[in-house]
């Protein structure tokens, strides 16, 4: 088991290095291939009225004339020990971990990300608990009652949940439950968990349910398919022949064997959401990582976009690492691989 964990940890570190290199190349190397010059890249960091001489000087100070490998090394070193950015008017210090410095807001990216992370984590945590519990439960019941009215109704709702986009269901939910009935708090409201847990939950109830409706539909369908396949296996018939009670057969034998693909997609979904639930945060005006990335795109603020991208990659890699470790708990055969 220890060897298995060490292998997965080393693989996660290597994957983070590869992802960071690819992400850096997308933002700095690919534009070069498309014909962009260092001066073109430097225009993102200066004002619109900047002269040609100012643009060239800024490109030189930012190291945009250096080879791409040297630029990546300087960026990676900044993540570990911090960096200094000379943009002409002065030298700005970006403490570690430095994921970039926004020359529009005149602020390092990492502290701004820290302010947004609690919002995104709260949204992802609450919604994931709802969609995992509800989706798996509905999927199991549908599989056990295959062809029944409940099964057909549940799969119809699941199909609707997968098909309807979040910005449609979110706006409809806001218009009906918040502004017409007044049951939930309108969008744009967030109270930190440590400040008031009750108001924290009240403010996020509607975003949780709306986001969970989309994902629980997928989990219900995957769980149903996995349970239908698992419940026809020989070890299920053996468990029943031994006289085990049906709930024990379903939960400890059937559901446990069908959880492996569920864990896979759950890790990916949670990792992606922690990187920013863009549509949900934009719909409900929540100042999380997703909205932060959208604001960076609108203002053409490259360090913001890259910071969110790197952080999202870290969340996904960590989520996959946790899923790999959970595989060993769900399926003991994985420990020997």
C-alpha cells in the first residue's frame, strides 16, 4: 500500500510539471508560433498610449526576448521563491507563490485567488454532496426497479438535467424561487462559513441545488448502468446463495463494485469545479475563481487567466490523486498494481 501511494505521489508531481509547462507554452509559445512578437505580448502590460520605445523597454524588462525555456524557468522559480517585475515606473515584488502579477490591478495574482477560493470551494463542496448522494441513490433505485414508473420518471428527469444548461436553469430558479416566492437569497450574496454558517448555507442553497441538478442527472445514469451490470455478476448470486440480506448484497457487494467509475468522474468533476464554476458563478454573481477568470478575459489580463488555469490544473491533479488512493480502498486488487 505504501509503495502504491509513493508511486501515485511521484506521478502527481511529474504531471504537475508537465501541465505547468504546457500551460506556460500555450500563453507564451503558441502566440509566437502565430506570429506574435515580444512587443505584441508587451502591449498587454502597458497603456494604450504607450510609445514604441516604451513597449520595447517593457518587453525587455519582462524578459520576453529571452528563450522560452529561460522564461519558463524564471516563472517556475517565481512560484517557489517569488519574483520581481520591473515595468518602468518601479519594481513590484510578487511574494511566493507568485503565479503572476496583474499590471492592470497592480496586484499579485495569488492573494486575489486566495480571496476567491472560499467562494468556489463552498459552491463545489455543497453541490458535490447533493449531487453525489442524490444521484447515486436514484441510480441504485432505478436499477433495482428497472422498467418501473419510478425508473422511467427518474431517467426522464435525468435526461432533462443533462440537456438543460446551467445558465438557463439558474436564471429560471432565480426568477421563481428568489424574486417571486422569496424562498432563497438572491444572487450575488456570499457569507463566509466562519462568520455565520446558517447564512452561508442560505446564500448558497439555490446555486447548490441548481448545479447539483446538472451533475446528479449524470451520476444517476452512470450508477444505474453500473448497477445493472454488477447485479447480474456471479459474485452477487453467490452472496445471495449464502443467505445475505438484500440490503447487504446491494450496498456492500453491488454498489461497491459499481463505485469505481463513479469515483473517476467525481474526482474530475470536483477538480474542475474547484478550478472555477464559470457559468454558475456568473449566473449567480458569485465572486469565485470562475468569475475572476471571466473578468481577466474581458480585461485581457493575461496573468489572471494563467493563474486560474494553473490553479485549476493543480486542483484536478490533486483530485485525481485522491481518487487513485480511494481506488485502493474500494477495490483491494488495485493495491497490487
